[in-house]
C-alpha cells in the first residue's frame, strides 16, 4: 500500500471521530469550565434543559440536528478549556444546576 493510500485511510478514521461525544462527565466539565448553565446550552442547541441534564448524566444522547450542534459546542469548549476535556474521576457530576426547566 502506498503512503498516500495510508494517509487516506488515516483521514477516514479521523473523520469518523468527528461524530463522537465525550463521556457524560466531560460534557458537564466543559460546560462548567465555560461558566455556562444547562439552560444556556439547551437554548443554543435548541432543546429543553432536561435534555442537557440527561445527556450529562449519560441517560440519553442527542439526535440530529441537535447532536451536530452539541458536538460542535463541546469541541469549541475543549479547545478553549483543554483541562476540562480530561475525564476527572475524582469529582461528581452536577446533575441539575441552572434552575428549572
């Protein structure tokens, strides 16, 4: 296999990772690092706050087109707050801060 073919295979693998959500706890850590409420995220993505709560608890996952918007938000937050993108096994995930929904 030639080098350009290998590079195409690597690119294909990386493209598949664009649609992967981080673990639920990391989703919450990223949001908190940016000082955003669950309602802020819900409004930006176009869902109710309860959906964000469930995503951060790992009880459900977003569907398209909200999934694409949510992944985009999380990626941008991870760039700005790389320390929050690391799974912190020592802290609890806040289940429902940010007011009622």
